[in-house]
C-alpha cells in the first residue's frame, strides 16, 4: 500500500511539472499583465470641474482611458491646492484606489505627502517638477511638449494676421497679438512664447502683449483681460487660462481667437480658429497598464506629437485663413522629424542678444537658481531634462502689461 501511494505521488508531481513546462521542456511565462494580475482602481483629483476647459480636458481623458482599461474612474472635482488635496488622495486610497492622478501644479506637495504615507499606491501628478529630485518609487510627474502644439496654433494665428494685412484691415506694423495668461510661471511663459514664435514664423512683423489674471479660472477676469487687449488694438487673442471669458469677449467684439484645451466653435463660431491641448489618455493608459502589470512607472514622463499627447482641434476654416490646414500640417511634419525646433535661438533675441547658453532651474531650487545648461545645437531644449516646462526667458517682441506671481 505504501509503495502504491508513493508511486501515485510521483505521477501527480510529474503531471504538475508537465503542466508548468512548454512542449520543448522550457518553462512558459505568462505576460506580465496576466502573471501579476493586479486589479486597477484609479482615482482622479481635479482643481475645478467640467466648467473649466483645463479640468474638462483631464476629466474627458480619465473617462476615455478608464473605458479602454475596462474600469470606472473615481473623480473628485473642485479640490483646492491645499490640504484638501491630501485629504482627497487619502479618501481615494481608502476607497481602494491603487493609482491616483492630480491635475494642478499646486497639488504637488500634497500628492508627495500622500505618496510618503501610502507607499503601496502610485501617485501621478501632471505639471509637477519634483519627482526627479524626490526619487520616490511611487510618485511620478508628467507633462507633454505642448509648446509644439502652441507653436502650431501660432502658425494658424500668423496665417490669419497675414490675411487681414493683405485685405487692408491693418498694416504689417500693426499686427499685434493679445494673450491672456494666468500666472507668470515658466509653464505660461513657455506657452505664450511658443505661440508667439509660431505666429512670427509666418508673420514676421507680429508683436504681442500679455496680461495676467492671477487665477487659472476666473471667467469675468479673463473676459475683462481680453477686452483690455482688444481695446489696446490687439488684432487676435489667445490664452493660457481656463474659462470661456476670453473667447466670449472675442466673439462679442468680432476679433479672431485661438483658445486652449478644446474647441470653442459652438459658442464662438465667428471668431474661433483652432485650439491646442494635451491629450492625457496615452499617459493614463500607460500608467494603469504598468500598475496592472506590476511594473514601474517613469518618474518623469513627457508625451509629444508622436505619442498622440499633443493635439490640435479641427481648424475652423470659416474663420481661418485659406491654406491654414495645409500649412499647419507642413510645419507639424517638420517638428516631428526634427528639422524645425520651436525655440530655435536664431529666431529670437533677449535684450537684443542671441543666446548661446542658458542655465535653467530644472531642479526647482527655492531661489530659482539655474542648474542645467539647456541651449545646445542651436535651440533651447524644453521639457527634455524634466517633463514640466522650464523656459522662462523674456524674449524681445513681447510686452507684459501686468504680471502675477
């Protein structure tokens, strides 16, 4: 009887080993996502709600990415840039989330606080700057080369300026752009400068005035700022602020407008030209798949045109200058193949000088001390040494009317 039992055990063990091996005798390994088998539950923290074009862009991306993954998102809106962010993150962890995303710059310190307290959960923060220096395995920053999208939107703006000049609406020397910004941060400076360089690439006489609202979302202040610029004879308006304030002012005044983070054509059919935005779906899907696979997430991730992270809305050909669609596509291909760089130093000056060197504050020194050389090969290398923008140069041709820190 003992011999029979021993023989039976050997047979069972042999069958088990055969099941674990392939036909060639080698061990087979399931794909990482199947072998890890981690169930993903994702939470999202937004500064405002769907009324903010900025937050709506994140909310739409969260829903689409989770749809692709096959889960339901948990989205918290109207979360201030304060301790409320940490509280929201902790609540999402308590709800079972193993990955949490936040969308606003001021959320960063509170996301880091949560990452330190909940090391088993991944915390992903858009627009932040500290992941590469904090070196927490579960804290991550992300951004995209939106300066390329703004440059392309600027190309469309330059085409419109040239059309209006040719039609005799104003002279080439009067081709002044107005720009509504939120704060005097590197992100905003990088954005309005890249837009201006795109416009000037097409309309060399263009100048620009920028005013700031001291808020990411204040519809009345943004509308008032746009009206101020229109009254100051700006011929076209763009923005880095999150409400319909500026586009509405443009529609009311009949002034061409380039919006941000989504099309405003339904509300502003007579003035809207195009909008650029970051599409966060590729990043969200990447992060959630990494969690599912039990794999690491990049500490500092930068999307670009090739990843589908930088996109333009459909151009409103009823307002845009003839040939705009073709010209934008032509310039886009040059950006993609590297034959054109947004911040080519041969195309702008600072205090009348062409720059050959610049030490940028990449490591977010409290005193904004430059620590990284960012000009080489004839252009400023934006969003390469960290994902969030660090271009903070005040170039010639742009006048700041009101600064906000």
